[in-house]
C-alpha cells in the first residue's frame, strides 16, 4: 500500500510546489531509477564478481513502506513521471508486486517499468502487469548456453528465455532487450541477437560497457564501441537512421531493413547523452545519486528515519540534483570509477 504522504487530489501538480529536480546545467530529472536490492542470482562479469559482494546490511535497506514513500515524494512533489525499478535483480525483492501497485496508485500516475534478467518472470509477469507494470527491459547478452554460463557465471539461459516469453505473453509489450557486448566473449552474436529480436517482435538495444564493474578492470580500448556494433549489424542488415527524434532517450535508433522494426545502440561512453540526461537514482539503501558516475550520495533514508516530513525530503532531493555535473567525465584523465558497482547503484 502507498505510504501516507500528501492526500491524493490535494497534491501540487508535478514540480509545482517547490520546483522539480533541476540542475545548474538546465536539465530536469523526471525519470527515477529505484534499486530494490543489491543482490542478484547472476554474476555478469561487467557488473558483479563471481563470489558476489558484501551485501548491504538488512537494516540499511529501505523497507517497502519507505520505498513507497520516497517514490510518492518524487512523483507528487518533484515532477517525476517515470519510475523504473531495478537492482541487483528486482524480481528477488519479495514486496515487488506491492511496490509496483503503490506506484500505480499515485496521482499523477507515473509510467512504471522494470529492468530485469527475467529469471522467474514467467511466474511474476501476470501479477506485475495486474499491479500496474507498463513495460520491462530484459538483459540478454547471448543466445548460447555456454556463453551465458561464461558471462553470467550461472547456467540460466533457459530461465531467462522463459521469463522473456512470459513477459510477452502477459502483454508487457513491447519487450525491450538490453545487450552488453564484450570483446571475445559475445561480440560475434550481434546479428544473431537482432534476428532473434526481430523474429519475436522484441526491441533490441545494445549498450556500450561502462566502467562500473566491481573489479574495476574495465578498459576503454577493450570496449566494443557503438561504431563497431553498428558496423557488425550493417554487414547483415540495412540500417537507416530512425526519423523520430531521440529526445532524452539514450538509445540512438535505426530502422532495420526499411522498418518498422528498429534497433537501438546506447553509446554511453563514445556518444554520451549527458546533456539530455533526465534521470535521478535511488539506491536500495536510500541514497540519492544524481548520476551513475556520481562520487557522492545524499542520504534520504537517514532523513526519513529521523522523522523528516515530505517537504524536507523533497528539498534535500532537489539540492542533491542541483549539484549534478555536466557529464560523466569518463574521458577525463582524472576520472575515477564510482565506489559502488552497477549492481549496487541500480542500472
Ligand atoms: N539485474 C537486472 C538486469 O540485469 O537487467 C537489473 C540490474 S542491471 C545492473 C541493469 C542493466 O545494467 C542491465 O541491462 C545490465 O546489462 C547493465 N549493466 C550492468 N553493468 C554494466 C556495465 N558495466 N556497463 C553497461 N551496462 C551494464
Ligand atoms: Fe545481476 Fe543484472 Fe548485474 Fe547481471 S547485470 S549481475 S543480472 S544485476
């Protein structure tokens, strides 16, 4: 159930009360990523070490009511229009269906989506859809069981594929697929993955690997670039630029063989979209991050637990976003990888 905040109907319109989440560079965040857990049942090498990580201690995790309250503040008071639940693996969060239901009950109602590895989604897709989930993005890096095991350190390709089918069957369409290519691991599969997506009417997007691995071994010169991905696809498909403007969406899209099917490439490193970024992030332990690569965080959990009201929480969140840097700075010689890996930030 939604936590009691401002009564529905009397709430200010988005961002109207004290302003939205605007930074000093003219960007306004309207897209909230909420990490629901730092745990995962896979160990994708670009994200988490095989042995796992020291998990966040339970008392530091936001409770379901605390998540609901902070999402409500973001939507009612700060102008957030899209809420994406992620992790770690969000399907591992026992209260996920109720959390989605609480978000869907907000006024104004946000768009609600989930980023997941889809393990278990065949069981959860229907209840999630009934609770108000609008869309899913599923991570799928390979169609080969051995490569899956090599890349994710678990033999779960069949479970992921079942979950994707379950999402489509539950009407969570169009299912979006996210793929990270790694050199010498799965980079040869780009055309096969696109054929798979076209055959099932899934929307495929390739994402450049970012320096967010727990081991800190990412190397730019080893990264498979957006240009390389496009070249590999163009060798087998006719790609034409999508005439629809990309706006703040990070994926540059191309029509495949004249359309209407499309493929996206998110060149987070080589074609950064920081100037159009509209995201704000909340970690599973209640810290606001104004960027994936932020070095600092703002503690909303402590504030909420100290008895702060919604207006004070909203004010602290605005302050956190004011200080957002203009870009991720991966190319700066002074760039430092954030202390938390992707699994603990929420991708
Ligand atoms: N477990 C869920 C999943 O895999 O979809 C949600 C969390 S995961 C951290 C979210 C997304 O981040 C996935 O699409 C994953 O491929 C992506 N990701 C993780 N580490 C990454 C990295 N170093 N570079 C680029 N994308 C990454
Ligand atoms: Fe888990 Fe997602 Fe990270 Fe893979 S990318 S280890 S599925 S959190």
